[in-house]
DNA sequence: AGATTAAATGATATGTTATAACGTTTCCTA
DNA sequence: TAGGAAACGTTATAACATATCATTTAATCT
């Protein structure tokens, strides 16, 4: 299990190799997401950065930073929840083209999984018949996590 | 192909049989959604009702009406797009438990499809292994429709 | 080092989506 | 037709997001 610092270091190298910079403010946002282990809204992240790093970011900057981190594929936007989550593949060669996000509708916990290619192929067939095709394979799926399933029943 | 009026009539009977009422304002919203054939935001629906029916609804009422129509399963909320769409199964015995929504990220066109049970089963297995289970089988999938695929390439 | 330029960030305002709290109207039914 | 519930309106505000323009910071070149 990588520590947050190790992941951030890795992310910094990832950016450097792409000619971009993981600035301190960007690191603060990424660290906040990594430490929380769940999806956070832009405004929750503003609060986190203020508390943890005494870094009061305006909303504009936060959205810019989240946009940057998304483009670097270090963070994913979950549009179902209007929240943001750290990519779980930052260190492991960073292949996240075909990730799916399971989002607990109770506690917001997020798990990034990969469904089988055959399932994707099945889906694509259904979608193709309907006159559409996939824009991305980064699905978001509303779920209930085992923890919440126990406590809410 | 049912006309909008026929579908609204059917919806009215559906409500009556459940002891609820499809009021004029609720009909206006449903008609607007049916006629547009795509997903609309609450505020776009306010504009539609104002233009088509000279019925100026406040936001509070619109959200209440959308909530009512959702509970009656006449309308679905698309949380990825923050928009609302008429159920495509209002007339045909109205079974929409296992519907999936293909949303064109360019033109907002929405198609309600049903993926195969085997695909659902595959998905459930993957999700179960990750310590989650499905909250609903009403997935939302970001797509590009064939029309937009032609014009944007 | 100092000038130049591009990237990053800040400030301000506003747009968009959604809900809370409370008051009024409408409509069904006893 | 009185009473109560459902529907709807008013007002205010919360939560999420972006547009525009100004300023600061950092890399680069001489």
C-alpha cells in the first residue's frame, strides 16, 4: 500500500514527464483527495485545503486545479455525484481508460473497478443497436457498499 | 406511434388508478418533455411551460412536479446531466425497472434501452467482488448519437 | 542578474441547479 | 358546506460552476 506522499511523488514525476507541473496548490488538492479516500465536492475540497494546509483557495482556482488534475488523469470527476475522486491507478502504470466507478449512495465511498471486456462488448452491441455509441467507458454506477448495507438494514 | 395527447391520457389513467392526480400543471410539464423528445433541465422546462402554455411556474413548483412525476415513474431524472426525461414506457404496460439511459453528450438526446439480463449478471458479479451491490439498474451512459457522430466528424 | 513571456493564481461577479420554510389556494369528502 | 389534505406560490438561500479580467509566479533567454 502506497503512502499518500509516495503517490504524490509519483504523480509529480508523471506531470514532469508530460511537461506539466504539480504545484503546491495542486498537491494540496490531490493530497486531500487521497487522504479522504472518498469523493469530495469542490467546496468540500476548499474546506479541506483550508484546514489541512492553511491554503484558502477561491472556487475559481479549485475548479481550475480539478480540471488540471483531470486532464492529467490523476483525478476523476463523478458527474452523478458532482464530486471528485483521486484516480486509484496513479502508481500502477496509470492505465485508467476503462475504469468504472461504484459510488455508494449513502456514504459516497467510491471504488474504481474494471469490468470485463466481454461485458463492455455486450453493452456496446446493445448501445449500437439503439443508434448510439459509447462516449467513454468510464461508467458511474450508483451502488450501496457492504458497510452501509449492514448498518441500514 | 402514440401521440403526445394519447400518452398523457394514459398517464392520467395511470395516476387515477394509483389514487393520485395528474393536474394541469403536471400535464404541462409532462407534455413539454414528451414533445421535446430529449432531456431538459428544470429551468428549461420552466421556459417551455411559459412559452407553450403561458404557465409561469416557480422553481419550487417545478421541482415538486418533477418529483411527483418521478415517483409515478412517468419521468426519470438523469443525474449525470442534471436533466429530466419522459419515461418511454408510459403506455406499454409501464415496466421500467431495468432501464438504461443512453445520453448523447452533444445534443442531449436520450434513448431508454434495456440491456440483457446476462450483462446485468456479469456486472453484478464484478460489483459484488468489489464489496458493493447495485442500488438500481437504471444506469446512465454517456454516449454520442449517430446523428451527432456524423455532423461532428 | 534583469528583461521577457507564459503559466498559474486571485478577485469579482454571475449563472445554474436545487431546496428549506412558510403561506395560500384548490379540491375532495364526510 | 365545513374541514382537512393536497397542490401550489413566495421568498430566501444553499450548492455547484464558470466568465472575465487582473495579478503573481516561474521558466527562459540574453
